[in-house]
C-alpha cells in the first residue's frame, strides 16, 4: 500500500524533486532548422496546388472542346438532313453518303528523341 501511495505522490526514487523552471522564463524555439523545414514544406504544398489547378484546367478545356465539336457535328448532320429532305431526288443519295468526319489530329511529337 505504501508503494502505491509513493507512486501517486511522485517519483519514489527522488522524493525531493527540484523545482520546475518558471514557464515565463523559458523560451523554446525550433530555430533556423525548424523554420527552414516548415518553409520548404509550405513551398512544396503551394507547388502541388498550382500543378493540380493546371491539370484541372486542362481537363476542363478538353471537355469544352469535345462538347463544341459534338455540337458542330450535330449541327452539320441536322443541316445535311434538312437539305436532303427538301430535295426528294437527292434523298437516296444523301442516305447512302456517310456522315462527315473530322480529319484525325496530327501525331504528337515524341519527346526525348
């Protein structure tokens, strides 16, 4: 029982602990190493955010371009269908004609060669 009381009271090996320092008089700082570590971490986070924004914009621009191309294709097909309906003699020829397709984009250059 005395052992439990000694543990609750404090360190049993050192019954007279020294006074702890006054918190107002202590100054703990990470120093220049801590500042530089934090600074490098912040710079890395900012660069990652800029890269993410750039990639998101690129994806959005590609989606917008695909949507515009699809709209242009639909408009062209609608106009070609209207002209075939107006001219009954050419309706059979228009139906046999394949829909207009866009040419393939140029091949991407290979990097590192």
